[in-house]
């Protein structure tokens, strides 16, 4: 799975018939410090994500196991909008708003 941020959308009037109605989003990969990398991918949205959302993307053959993607020429699907993450070593605790990360120390009293 890939952690990413939706940075835009893509549309096409001429496409494979099986993609009619599919929402295509451009996703920038993120590192664990929530910084955008130069790599991006185009993914079919399966959860109603939008620009600015932090998302979890499945790529490769595993994407063919959702109801929306079965038997379609898709190799990346947005399967979750990330509400938060917890990486104590980086002092990262949660995703707030759509694109910022709140830092908490262990002294903050939050679990």
C-alpha cells in the first residue's frame, strides 16, 4: 500500500468502456514525515476522496479484488482516506485538516 496526497484529478472523454464513470485522481506519494515526493500515480477513487486528502492506495494485482475494479484495466485504487497515523519515533500523531500533521509529545497525555 502507498501513502499519498490527492493533488488533482484527470479526465478523458475517450477511454476504455469499462472506465466510464470512474473518478481518476492524481496522487503524490508521501514519506513518513508527510512530505510529498516527486513520484505520483493516477488512481481510481473508491471512497470519495478529494484534492488535499491523505489517502491509502493499493497498487498492482491486488486492486482487482474490489467490486469497483474487478475485470477493469486498473492498477491503482484509492481504498481509504487517512484519518490519522501514529509514528512515535517521528513524533507524528495525527492528520488534521486535510494536509497538516499535529505533533504530540509523550508528555501531552494523549494515547
